[in-house]
């Protein structure tokens, strides 16, 4: 696998992209919906075989060299329409309103509902259709995207899996710019809220009651939420006709659903992880059997009481 100086992969492995984050899958849906399937097959082979010799960013465009059947490689350009400063102002304002969005972006994760922030500007982060991905190639093929552009497109998906901020860069904001501008927006928003709270407190009459707490609010939290001791208890009677107690299906346990556990390994005790999981399963089975016995005994007792 070849890596260019800026870290962009120029060849896919045998398994292709494999399981990818949702934002990569959304990017790939555009190219996979292309109607010229034979062209896509050639593009996929180019991406896997190393025909894409280099990929680099120059400003907000992607430049690549792709080796075709000729002697000299073809030059490919790929770009998206850039958002204006006013558009980005709306986007950053929306992003600043949600701490969750800021936290996810800082962690390098694309928020699932990120398009809601871009909707504030009437624009989109992801292209809506393939035609919105602008491209050029020096090959003689008149149909766009050609197989050389499509090969670069596939590899851009690989790049997005490593760094989702590439999409923001294509829209006109680098990672550093976006996070810096977002931090400024968040600080300004928090300062504004603090100022408004202080102003409201100063404007309140001296004899005004304090702001309601959770206990005295108009919509207090339920007692079961306020008291953790009540989280695991339920005192209301259950309709016997609606309650069915059955043992778990064979192998249907939480451990089976969770899959392999990320346990630490020690070469001195190669079977330790396996034995630990087996002990957990045995313990779970014992607890399940005990719970079933308790439940069935309670049901039998209630039934006797009803018939007595």
C-alpha cells in the first residue's frame, strides 16, 4: 500500500474499504449509484491495483495522477462547491448551540445529525447527488466521471474514514480553522448566557422568591428518578395474564450478544481469558436458574392463594 507525504492512501487493500463509519458510507453511496457499472468496475480495479499514483490537496481541491493504459499518467482534479463566509457563520452558530456536536468533532467523530447544522445556512456538507462533486480529467473520455476520477473518488472515501474533517476542508474550512472558530462561538455563547442570567438576577425584586429548584419546579422529576433506591423496585401489581416467564434460549446471553471481550492477554496464562468468560457464563446460568425458580415459586404461591 502506498502512502503519499500528506497521508492519503493511493491503493486499496484486497477487501476494499470494508466496514466504515456512516459518513464514509454516505460518500460511497453517491459513486455506487452511478449508472455506468462497467466503468465503476474498472475504477475499483484502478484503486486496488495502485494505478492512482498520488493524491494531494492544493487549497480546497484534490489533485491526483492516475496511470491509465497510456504511457503518461492522467491528471485528475476533484472539488466541491465552497461555502461562503456568511454560510459558515450560520453553520458555526448552529454548531455552537450544541455542546454534543462540539465534543464529537473535537474527538474526530462526525455527528450523525451534522446536516441539521448546515441546514441553518440552506446548504449541505455532503453532496446530494454525484453531479455536485466537480471533477476534471485529462483523459480523452467525454463522460464525467471517468474511471480515473472514480478511482480517486473511492480513495477519498478511504481518506474520510481516517479524517472526517477532509469534508469540511473541501467545503472551505480546515480542521484547525473549524475547531478554532467553533471554540470562539462556544465561548461567546456561554458568556452571553452568563450575562443574561446575571442581568435577570439583578432585575428581580429584592423580595422575589429564589428560582424554583427541581423539587419545587412546576414539573418536578418523578420520585423514582430522584431516589436511586427505587430504580430497581416495582410495587404495582402485574396482570398474571400479561406476564410470561420463560428461560433464555440456548446460547442467548448478554455475553453472546456482546461478542469477544477485549480482555488483556498474558503469555504465561494463555487460557486465562477463555476460562474467565466460561466462569462468567456459568455464573450467569446459575443466576438465571435461581431467578426462574424464585419466579415460578412466587407464581405457584399466588395461584394457590387465588384458589384457596
